[in-house]
C-alpha cells in the first residue's frame, strides 16, 4: 500500500504478488525507483525483491546504472551495478552523460538478451535524462520530443516524465550532439563570453522587496555539491524605465555552468531561478531569451515563481565569441549546424556581431571570479 502511494502516477509492475516501482520502457530497458533496504523499502523497491525479479527474468543478462549519489552494496545483484551518481533535480555534466549512454548502448549491443536497468531516487528525472538519451542513441526516438513522450508514456499513467527545465535541456543537447557526431567523443571546454544580461518585467509581487535589484552569480555544475559558494563576477547594473541591463566587462565561461538568476534586497541575495547550460551548445554573438518557465527553481525542478514575478518576466543573455584553439572551433562549427534542435528551449532573439570599436567598455582580458561577500545571506525558497 505504501509503495503504491509513494509511486503516485508512475506505472508499476505487479509480479509474484509484489508491487515494483519499475517500468519497461523497452523490452531491454527498465526505469525504476531506488532499490532500498531497511524501513524505506516499505515505500521504495525492496533491493532483495528487485534482485530476485531480475535474476529470474533476465538471468545473467542485466546490469544496473545507479544515478543517485548514494552507493550501495551491489552483492544482491551479483555486483552488476555501475554507480554514476549526480545531484537530484540537476543534469549530469554533458561528457559524463555521454559516458553513461555509451556504456549502456555498448552493453545492449553486446548481446540481444542484455537488459539495462536505470534508476535514481524516484526513477523519473535523472533516470529520464539517461533513458531519453539512450532512446535517441538506439534510434528508438527520432527527436527529443518523441523520446520525452515515449519515456513519459511508459513511466507514468499521466504521461509525466522529465519536467525539470535543465534536465530537458540536456536531452536536447544529446539530440543535437547525436545528430552531429557518429562517435561519442568528449566535447571540449568551449570558452565563451557573456557580455550582458537584460532583465524585463522585473516586478517582485511579494511585499518587503521594494529595493530589489537584479544580480547574477555563476557556478560550475557539480555532481556532489548542491549548494556551492556562489561566484560573483564583476558587473554593472543600468536601469532605464524599468528595463535593467547588467554589463559584464570580463565574464568568461566554459563547459557546464549554472547561472544563478537573483536579486539583492536589504543586503540579502534571493534566488529567482537557475539556468544550467553548456557553452559548447551556445552560438557566438547571439542574444538568448529565457522566461521563468525555462529556469530551474532555486532548490527543485520546475520554477514555482516564489516571488510572484509577472508573466512577462524574462532575461536576455548576449554572448560573444573569444578565441578558442582551432580544434575546438572546428568541433563547435560542426555542432552549429544542428543547433536548430535547441530552439525550443534556447530562444534566439538576434544574431548580430558586436562592434568592439563602439563598445570600449567591454574589456577583453579575463580576470578571476570573486566569491559572494560573507556578509550577504543566501535565501533558497
């Protein structure tokens, strides 16, 4: 009974008088909840029951990929467990996603009897990123939307699959990559500059924040640290008629990063949302528009709009290319031709080169990042 309640809308499997929070996405691809021990197995899957099920139905032909940060005793599964954890409500770093998908696809191709079992905590968000990417890699889905739909349909009675914006974005990234490269070669740390961020519709709908002003912080994406120290990059805020422009003279980014969309009020930093992106999948000299629904919540998945911002709230990020090495530029040029796949999640406003002669305030020499001053409190709502 508890397991049925905890599973909510997820499709479960009844077998030998037992209920498993486990779904067959394909005959050889399983998504499931965490295989637990102790008291938590009352509402999660029982580790021993899952082991018995797999040994009976897929004897000597199953392997488990554990996407949670918690490593566990794999003895009940004859040590057929790969621990490859990353944070809940987050994507993995893109190259790590490539590694996981490559391992799963190779395993499935080794023997037609082999079955891959993927799980995180609930078997939906992190599991969905990997399963959807595997569906694309195997050619079982022709595009991101089809992979998301197929996973949602097989995993949930309400067709609810991957919903966190950053996790959906990384499925699109994999789709884009898969269309471009025939082999799973790691992508480079592609260096790019964020020139400015414009903020529109910035009206806090909760009392007590009358002095609020936009501010942005940056972090590398982590697999283990859920609340890393937020890095402050030198920035200058201008405001004209309620439209805010934040200029970054020296903001250089590469790889998997988190952009913390915040505001300062009464000496405290409040987080509106988070954008998780990989710079390799951004174009140069482009303006990207992001609404609130495209941002991750401060602590979880879909944005709850805790500060009651209006529907027209959005930010526009201006990127600028800087010189990368020739090999990195060639790889980036290849991916550019598949970037139209991403326009459902990364809306391009304009493509226009920046005239450096008319913007002398935009300095081109990098400086280090600075941590948040210790006197500032960070509020997670």
